[in-house]
C-alpha cells in the first residue's frame, strides 16, 4: 500500500485519475468502503465529485478499480518469485510466503483489503466482489501449478493448506492474537511443503 509520509507533495504531481485512486485507496483501506463517500474522496484528492464521475461512472466502479490495483500487486509478487527462482517451484512458494510475512508489519488495524471488502460487499454480483473472486481464483491456480511443479502428490490440497496459512496470518496480525506471525508463517509453510514431499505425508493426503 502507498506510504502517506510525503503524500501532499507526491499527490500534487499525479494526474487527476491517479489522485482519485490514491485517495480512494487510503480512505477505503483505513476507514472501509461503506463509511467513505465520494465527497470525502474528492476532498482528499483535491478535486470534485463531478471530476470523479468523469473517470468512474459510480462509486462501485471506483471500488472495483482500486481492488484491481491491489490484486495486480499480488499477481506481481507471483511474477517476481518466478523470475527470482526459475525452475525452483518450492523456493517460489516460500518466496510468496515471505512476501506476505514481510508485509504483515505494514498491515493497519484494518487488515487485508480483500477480506475486509468481502465482509462489506455481501452481494456476489457487485463488480468489486467479482474482481476479488477472479483474483483469488487466479491466485489459487498459480499456487496449485507451483505445487504440481514441485512434485507434490496432491497439489490442490497443498495449495489449500498454504492459502489457509497465508490468509490466516493476515487475520491474526489484524486481531493481535498471535505474536511473531511472520516467522511462524514461514515455519508453517515450510512444514506444509516438507509434509507433502515426504512419503508418509503423501500417503496421508491421499487416504484422508
């Protein structure tokens, strides 16, 4: 997420559409989608509601575009670990876990924007919710592919366990229930990989 340390000088140099998205990102993430109106976004972006409507037909469209940007950051993490560890899928998986672990200290009290947005958008036809569901499906496919390339006998199960660990770590960071979450997350993911790679782990996964 964008830093707000030098926000005024940085935002002043952005084109109008980017200023609006920058303001929406900050307000949606810290205050929630429902609590933030377009007038607050306009004031934060140094523009007007009419200017927002020139770029986004509705608030829902603005929310969806914000989440597309967030999703792109996560997909870029997949691209990055694949480039950093070519032909080494287990290291790629650990790289993804490290990406999440290193980002945990920067989570605000609001936590993961996807989890929070799903809670605020119960209607599955909402365009922003569709962005999240499509992103999560794409993320799962890529993770299953990495698990398969790593030779894990049940890549779908391994990917599910890793996903539970990654998303659970973000929730635990948000609610403060667990300490040393990043270090513990890395050990959990390493344990999942080791168990699925071992003959006994493979036997358990196929007979459960």
